[in-house]
């Protein structure tokens, strides 16, 4: 239980006092609540708030009121014929204090039903017992709820195992100050903190009453939550974009049958931002907050607070009109799970919450559920080698030109899964004299498992990227795969399969070198697409639309963590040479900011692939042909990102050859880099020499980040520097970390630094 106490109830003296939360954190003043009138007043004025606490104050206030008149004996009040009527009148009065909080109504309805059965006998005793039972059960249920929620969030991220703990966000106050002493959403935070698994907590200030700033921040400081930060409400999306947030947890004043949830104003906006950034969004409430009598959020009465509250909080002029709802309704579609003291309610395969079944213990997602259902499908929705061929057959009208007409027999297509991709499922489907490549995006990161949630709509952005390149620069079609079909209902694309091609990543480290036409082709592709989409070459409105279409916040956030942050904080001893270098770390911060914001002036942005390392390039060395794949990380951002990503692979391959004693191979990588940069300069020349050279200099910083994080082991699946001789491997990694440092510190010299440091 928290050391903070929102109410102090003495069951022997039958007295109640409540903490005046309007004065917190500056003062700790307790208000006596001896009567129903005083209980109504402290609830109405918001001296107390939080759905569970409101119900408790109403029940205990009524208890103190009637005990003060009749005493506490078993027969207290039995001689008063008007007592039952008085209690019913008080119930009606208390219900008017806060119309949105369903806990209050549920408590009053239960009390009313209990009293009506007594026929005037034992009313005082029954009211007191009911109130004290609510008080005891609220604390126990909050602790259970907190533990269920903590476990659910831990399970979602168990495979990625965040070393620094789980980073959460919340709004309003849902802790000890809103309950009997532990909290609902903040109870989840408290449980994670007790387990040592809380990494940080972002607290929205929650205007206009600032419950987050005054109350939750107060609890966070009192409890010693790690890295608790107060955030301006409107900064929530920027906060999510700038760091990894593992979950948002919010409370509820009412959850209706379909899962729509009324909570403090601003919760709906937070849920929208979470959806946009791929952050799981949990509602936490005791089961008494669920109202099955109301079908959807449209049936919830939303309390409208007075105009003066908003005017005074904002320092606004008297003449301005206001709209000041105390709550808003978050649609169920934005909610990941609803955490109660009995377990977590997850959505079923139909995408709906079964709250009635949950409360009855008979639903498909019934009581004591702590594991989320399997993501995207157990069966047909996620293709396997057994089912994907049939899927392609069903798209015959789109692919018949690939397979031809001869020998078509239903069910005769063969499929082979292609391993190695981190995010998506991939297959080659062949037969009838042809073959296609099929890729499907699940709603999780494939290499991390179903708990590592990721928006499946990323495939739609990939298709949009191809389309935009072709629209803005048709001559680059030769560098792109043919798209035969894209089905957003299952996030599956059928495209050209490159028979006889290999990844450039592997080609760079094998003997024999890389055909110069591949380097030149990559330079042409990047130069032309950057030129065609650059902010200096498109109209303002078009640039703004590109920026809006290719924000890609979730995958941008993933890159921010793994490319620009994680390696330096979790790289251990090998990372110390970089961590302790002030110039290197300053360069990382500069590059990170550029990745998030461009040049800060909106003047050097273009449509970038976003992850154009050699693993995203297919090549046919004998024919000198190159193809660009997997642009799902695409952003409208700094063009140096693409150049740096590609060059990082060339640098790493050069180091690989050096430590094998293959100086010809290292020389070949150097020539590849020169040929690529020469071709890029030629095809991007329309941007002007200053801009192009600025892009090349930026590329050195991006290249440094990629080289450094790969050397430190934060780029899974890469083939470079993976030597069997552990001593050789250690020496190579140490040397490569130094190369990363030189690239970053000397990035202002552009290509000259690259040639000196890397080759």
C-alpha cells in the first residue's frame, strides 16, 4: 500500500476526513466529512476525484452521517421510521455530485438494494458494513489489478527484454490519491516499480485541472519512480516519437459494454497518438467500473464543467465562450486491453471485447486472462508454405502473365519460405513455368515474436513508396520490382521474384568484386529520386504532403532506438571508446536530431528509402543489374541517411577484407564507394553543388552510426566481421569502432574522411 492516503477513515469513531487534492502538492490539508452534504461538496468541488475514491467517499460520508444520528449498535436507527427514506434521499443527492463516474452509481445502487430488503431494521449497521467492505475490497482489487497489468505488459515485451525497464505513459491521476491506497493505472506502474522493472514514466499534465502535474507527479516523487517526467499534454506525440514507449496506461470512469471508455479529457487524444506510434494502450479499472447497461460510448453522460474553471486556469478573458468537458470517450478500437482485478480482457478474433462474458467468467476472453491472444491469426491469415500457394492461385487474374497458361493444375504451386527477414514473412511461390515473391506483414516483429507489436500497415507505406518513386521519377522503374498485387486486407504483396540475384551485402564480401554498374546504378537511383522529391524542387504544398505521408513514426522510432541510441548505452566495454568521446557523442546527437527533424529548417529533405543498407539491395553481378527492395522504413527526411546506410555496408565489407588479409577485396570496396558517390553527384547535380556536398557530409555521420552499432553487435543478421577466430573477431570489431569514431568526428570533410578512415 502507498504511504499516501487520500482518505482517513476511523471505523471505531466512525469519522472520515479526505485530503484536499486541490491543494496538493503545495499543502497537505485534510477536510472533515461528517455528513452527506459535506461528502457531496468535496466530490462536486473535486477536493476528491477518481472514480473508485468518489464511490468510497460517498459511502463513508453517508455512514458517518447516519451513525452520528443513531450510533453503531446492531439496532441503531430501528426506531426511526424516516431513516430508510432519508437514506434513499441521500443516495439521490450523492448521485448528482459527478454524473460520469459509474463506480458511484454502482455503489449507490447496491446500497439502495440492500436497504430496501431490510424493511427498516438494521439499516445503519448494513450501510456501515457495506461502506467498509468497499474500502477493504478496493485496496485488494487495486493490488490485484496492478499485478495483472504489470504481468501483461511484461509478457508483451518479454522476448525483446528491455534492459533498462519498461517505459510507460499515463494521464490524469489514477494512483493512491484516486483510490483506497494503491491505484488502478498507476497501480500497474507501482507493481512494475516494486518488481524493479519500471524504466521510466511519462506523466501528462492533464489540463485544465492539472491532475497529472499536481497529483501523479506528486505520487511519482513520493514513491521514487525512476525517470518520472512531467509532459505538456500536447507534447505526447513528440515524446513517443523521440523514445521507445512500451505502453500507455490510463484509468476509467466508465467502461461500457463494447469497451468504449470514458476517462479524463485528453485520454482520447493520447489513445490516437498511441495508435499512430504503435504504443499499446491499456485501460485499467476495477470490474465495478464496467457498465453493461450502456451499449456504446454514445450513451455515456459527459460532465460539463463550469466556464470559470477553464478561464481561470488559462488566464483567459471574461468574454470568451468555453467548452469544458471533464471527460472524453476513447473508442474500443483504440484500446489494446482492459485490465481489471480479475485479469486482462483482450479482444477476440472478431476484434471485439467480450466484457459480459468476462464478467460472467464464460466469455471467449474470460476471467483471469493474462496472456494476449495470438496476433493476426492463427490459421489462414498468416500464410504458411501450405497456404500461400492457394492464396496466389486466388489472385490468378493478377499473376497469370507471370506463370503462363500451360500446365495449370489447381493446388500444384509450390512455396518455400525465405528466411532472414526481421520484420515480415516472405515466400517464393513457383510452378506452371513461373515464380513470384510473396511478402506479408504481421502485426508484430517476426524475429522477436508476437509480443513485440508492430503496425501491420507498414506494408501499405512500402507500396506507397514504390508508387511515389515511379510517379515522381519514372526512369527509375528499372531499379524497382514489378508489383503484381497488393491486398491490404491481409497486408500481402505479390511481386517480381529475382531469380539469379543475390543480396549486395553478401556480394561485397565474396571474392571477385562487384560490377561497377551496380555502384553506378545505386548512385543513379538515389540521385534521381532525391532530386525529384527534394524540398528545393517541389512546391510547398507537395513537400508538406510528402512530409505528412512519410512521417512513418513507428519505424522511425525503431530506427531511433537501434541505430542512434541503443548501441551507445548498452554496448558495454567496447562502446566506451565512443561513449567517452565528447565529439563523437555530440555528432550522434546532431545526426539523431537531423533524422528526426531534417535540417531544422525544412530545407534539405527528400523521399528516402530509410534503411538502404546492402541487405535492401538485390544484384545480379554478371549482368550488372541492381534492384531496390523493402522500403518500409521510408521517410521524408535527410538524403544523407540513404547514402550513409549504403556506405556503411561498403565500409564494413572493406574492414572484413582487411582482416582476412584480402587487400584486393578492400581496394574493391574503396572503388565501389568512389563509383557510387561519383554517380550520385552526377545524377543529383540539379540540387546544386553545395547541397550535394552537404548531403555527402551528412552521410558520413549516418554511416558512422551504422558502422558503430553493427560493430557493437546491434545489427542482427549481418555477415560482416563474423570470423570464427575469436581473437581476430575482437581485433576487427575494435578497429571498426575506431573507424566509426573517425567518420563521425571528421564528417565535415565528407568523402575525404571516408577514404582516409575506412579504406
